[in-house]
């Protein structure tokens, strides 16, 4: 059994997810599914503030 402590906020998990090959391998191992492809989406959205 693999335990991950709150991966949404884990800096290391985010870093690993930036590498497509590593992300597919890690997610395949965690889910037990064969991950064929990933489409990475931006994780942070910056908003322009009006003064």
C-alpha cells in the first residue's frame, strides 16, 4: 500500500508531475491502470488586479 500525504499541496508531488514520463509511471503505479497519455494543465491562475 502506498500512502501519499495530501498530494495537492505537496511540493515534491507537483515537481514529479511536471515530468510527463515520471507522471505517467507514478500515476500508473498508484492507480494500477496503464496510463497512455497525459494532458498537463496549468496549476496556478494569475488574475490581473484593477487599481
